[in-house]
């Protein structure tokens, strides 16, 4: 079985990437022929306005992949844009892909919204929204300990809602003016390239004739589309492409420090590049059971993000004790977080050290990806030759 997957270079990797994606890839590379690509062209589809970060992000992903254990001796590790053959197949696939497949692609509409991140928008919008959040917080009659953290968290939460509301035309013109936005700012991804995102992904998969693609659930429609393109090509010109199947990973989604899914854009992630102090501060800011206000109050570990981490990183016996002591009220959240921090650090520290070493040899790491890209190109070339022969170009 040939396995391929890809990742858009959005920057440094966090714990969520490891438990959701990389850990699985590492297991797969032990048993199968594997290819893993950094999909930098895909980053362009949404980030064409801010391209200055992409190169740096690609390097950060390289460093993290190697640090975490993807092994160039076992896998072909490469960069999408190094394989120009993909573009030729992209063009050919564009000819045979009905527009409607792309427009009906259930992620298309969703992504158009979801991928709009506040950081892509005018800072003035963020500023205006922050003022609104401040105004709101000033009216809340509670004592707030870490005011700025709460402000950030709220800003993050409401920004998604605001973006959606603006997009759907639900906000008063008055408010829009105050936030300094117009609906036009939101059609960021209303482009030809973005519509074609899944066609490019189909190329990524099919040009290397992958049989299986480990992805998260959100990517299923894209894999389905790849299968349809493969089928259509095979019908028109003869069998060349295997129909790739998705390998769904059943890892529970890792929670961020606010209890939502860990994601860079939610500002709730713990990165492998974070130093110990940064991790400590993040752990101390973790959300806990809102009903447990002070030590002595009984807590509900099963809804607590901190306990979720204990289960992952603290030894079993200790975790049982923590569970009991939280529920009885004997253990306060601050102490509980301290224990969790120690457990988490046991996991993170060696990785952090390895990352520092890997970082020092970035030139060699880039070389590794150059080599990988060369191997990928060999495969792509062969497929492309077959393709062109079949369509008599
Ligand atoms: N679209 C994928 C994502 O956002 C990344 C990706 C690009 C990919 N090319 C791929 C995944 C090929 C699997 C196979 O997560």
C-alpha cells in the first residue's frame, strides 16, 4: 500500500498536530511506502495576500517533522512546489473536472468562511472589535484576574461570529462602519485558485498513485473528489490511477488551553517551539471546570481540559488520585495545573531539546527535503508521461 498525505505550511507545529496527524504518520512509515508533502501551493490559495510568511513556515514545518520523528530513510519527505510536474497534471485535470463538482463540494462554502481568519483582515477591524470587547468587559460586574488574556480569548471567540455575521449581511451598517469593514473584505477566497483547491489536492494524491490518504474528517470530500477525478480520467483515457481511499484517524481531537479544539488561529495552542516558561504560563491560563471556583469546591474532571491532559501525560495511578481529589474538593485547580505542567514537560522537554539541535542544522534539513523532492519528481514524471501518452499529447 502506498500512503501519501500533506500539510499546509501554517507555521510551527503544536501538540494538536502531533496527536492528530504526525503520530499516525510515524506509525504508517514503519509499515508502508509513505510520502509526505508540505503543500506550499495550497497555502497560496488562502494566503495570497500575505506570502512573506510562507517560506519561513515551510522551514518551521520541516524542523518539526524531523524533530517529531518523520524519517527520510523511511518516507519521502518533500515540498509540493518542487514538483513542477504537478502543474501539468493540474491543468489536465482542470479540463475534465466539472465546475459543479467543485461548487457542490461541501467544504467549499464552509471553507470560504472558516478559512477567513481575523489575522487576514484589516487590523482596523480587529482594533474596532477589541474596543467593543473592552466595552463589554467593562460592563461585566465580575473581578477578572487576567484581563488581557480574557480579552484575547473573547476577541477570538467573537471574531468568528462577527466574520460570519458580516458575511451573511446580518450586521447593522452603523456597526460595520464602526468596525471599519465592508463585506468586500470577506471575499478573500472567492478566487479561481481556491475553487480549484481540491483539484490540486487530487493531483497531489494521484500523480504519486497513492492508494491511501491519512486525513482528518474535514478532508473526506476532497478525497472523494480525487476518486471521482481518477475514475473520470480512467474512463476517458484508460486505467492509470488507483482510486485512493481515506484513512481516517480516530484520535480524539486535542483540546487547547480554552477547552476548544487546539488550533493556531484560536490562539490556544501549545507549540513544540514554546520554551518552558511559555508552556508554564499557558498551563496556568488553562480553562477549568467553571463551577469549581475555589479550592474545596468539588470539581468535574470529565469536563475539565486540565484533566484531559492528565489522562494523556500523567501516570495512571496518579491520574486516578487527581480525579478523586478534584471531585472531593481536596485538590485545587492551581495545584492540579502544577502537576499537569510537570507531566507535560516530561513529554515536551526532550522534544524541545531535539528541536533546538535540528534547528541548528537547517541547511542539512533543507537538503533532506531537496532529496525527497527529487524522488517525488521521479515518480511524478513517470505518471505524467503515461498520462500524456494516453491523451495523445
Ligand atoms: N488539504 C489538506 C489540509 O488542509 C492538505 C493537503 C494538501 C493534503 N495536499 C494533500 C492532504 C494531499 C492529503 C493529501 O489538511
